[in-house]
């Protein structure tokens, strides 16, 4: 295989995404050994990128640097901007910013030009280390002096670094400086600033920047809108969030599952359940299936309003989830069981518990205890005892409250012998009775005239 054919083969193998580390090493050796024509730097860059992108538990950045050192021993192959950018990216991902500076110095010494693609990984590493002022010096001073114009990625990295340091004013100043240099901030720049303003509690200012973007013809993306809508909902300004959603639609931008869930959550927390259900149905009618998180948000709100008779809707919602192939998580089940118990729908609560177990979710002690309390209140301590034994067989350790609940339930039914048997059982399991246990028995004996 000639050099040209080998380079083409390397390119195709790298694009396949199925390369292994041994194969990369083998191809690297074959490229270096090519004798009929000196290979270009491009296939080596493909191999370096393939190593960086490998998705497994072990990163291969040291391997990339080691192969680079071998490459530089070949005087016929010259690393380019892409090569150095990859090396510096590896350094910063390994938290070795100092080594990245070494590569930068080597690049500036060997290369006749400076390029922002080489500086940008270093800027990311500096900002990650909270060395934002050093990064700012490079962007605003060093790069221009070297004849290198920072690009939008350079500025976005610096804006992000300043925001993470809480230096919002400086980030805004940098944004204005960008504009003065003829470089227009993009969606990433504005979204980064909006997100930080919201985190600092400056929602009004964030909304103004969003409006500024729109007025200047830069249409926000779904991420930008979702960030602002989430903040509005958390502040209770759900109406403004709805207006924002309507504006998105009018501009042809489709909401995603996160956007809808955010709005549904905001509506539920304000008690606007009917409206939340309308949004949910609107989602479904538009072909966007809610996920478990969406349903759980609604069910949590519905179950919190059990006293108003909404828990049946929550139950319907759970079965609707199942019909759509969604698997409710354990929080969803526990929320519903709690709501059913509080409303006195004990049979339904027991059925829901059995349904939950059949789906592979084991209840916790709190859930079982809540159901045991409800069963005993309904005069069904035997059913509650069955639940206790199910807990124990499932590996859960009942506590004194569980036993006190059962003992109290049997005492109320005038079944002192059964209550006494449970007392012996709890002691045998190393669970000591407390003052509540003794008071339950004393009260029961007093009522029997003993």
C-alpha cells in the first residue's frame, strides 16, 4: 500500500469511529515508516483526534502527547495549527496548563504565524483554573501583539470564565469591547451572560438582554429561551413564561421537552393545574411525548392537592404513562401512594403498591409505614401486618414506629394477644419499645379495666 493509499485508509478508519488504541498505534507506525513519499501531517492529525474522541473509561491524552513526541523526531513532517491545537487541548484536559504554555511557545517558535485555534485551548484551561485575568491578558494584549485576532470562541471562553467568577460587569464590558472591534457576539455569548445574570438574581437584566438580542436580529435558540423561562417560573412569573413560549412559536421555534416541563412545573406550583394539563395535552397532540420527569412534576402537584379530589387524576395520569411505554420511577409511585393514603383510598393505595412492586420497584420504609398507618386507621391491621412481613422479606428493616403503628392498630381492635405477640417479635429483632409503645398498651389495658 503506497503512502497516498495509506493516508486515505487512515482517514476512513478514523471516520468509522471504531478504532482501537492498538490499531491507532499500528497505523501511526506504518505512516512513519512510509518510504516512497513523506506523509503529510493530516493523517497524523486524524489519528490524534480519534484518540481524543475515544469514548471509554480511560482518556488517552498522554498517549497522544507521547505519539507527538515521536512524530517530531521525523524532520520531514511538520506539525500544523491543528496538531498544536490538539496537543494543547490534551494538556488542558489533563489540568496541565503549564505544559500547554510549553506547546504554545514551541508553536510560536516553529510557526511563522499565530492562530486563535492554538490559543483557545489554553484560554479554556486558564479559565477552568480560575486564572481568568491571565486569559484576559492573552486575549486583549498578547494575541493582538502577535498579529493574532481573537475569534468568537476566544471571547466566549473569556465571557464564560468571567461569569463563573461572578464578574458580570467585566463580562458585559468585554461584550461591548467585542462589538467595538467589529465582532458580533453570538447566541453562546448572550446565553452565557443571561444564565449568569439569572444565577445572580438579576432576572430583569437577563430579560432585557434577551430583548436586546431579538431587537438586533439575533434569534435566541431553545436553550436561551429555556434558561429564561425556568427563571421566570421559579420566580412565579408564569404568565411571562407563557408569553415567551408564544413568542417562540410565532417565530417558528419549537419547544422541547425541557421547555414544556419547566412551564408545567411553574403552572403546577401556582395551583394552575387545569392549565398545566392543557399544556400537557398540547404537547402530546403535537407529537412530543412527555417523559417521566414531566409526569412526575404534574403528579407531585396533583397529589399535593388530594384534599381537593385531584388524586384520581394523578392515578389516571400514571396509567396513561404506562400506555405510552413510559416507566414511572419510584418517586412517582411513592407520591401517588402517599396521596391515596391521605385521601383514605386505601384499597387503591395497596393496589398501587402491588403494581409498583410488579414493575420492579421496591418500596422504602417510609412508604410502607405510611400505608400501614392508613390501613390501621381503616381497621385493617392484618393487612398492615402482611405489608410488614413483605418489607422484612424484601430486606427492609422495620423501625419502632412501624411496630407501634401495628400494635396500636391491633389494640384498637381489642386484639391484645396479637399486639403482645408483635411486641415480643420487635424485641427479638433488637428493636426496643419506647414510651409510645408502653402508652399504647397502658391505654388499651385501662380501657379493658385491667
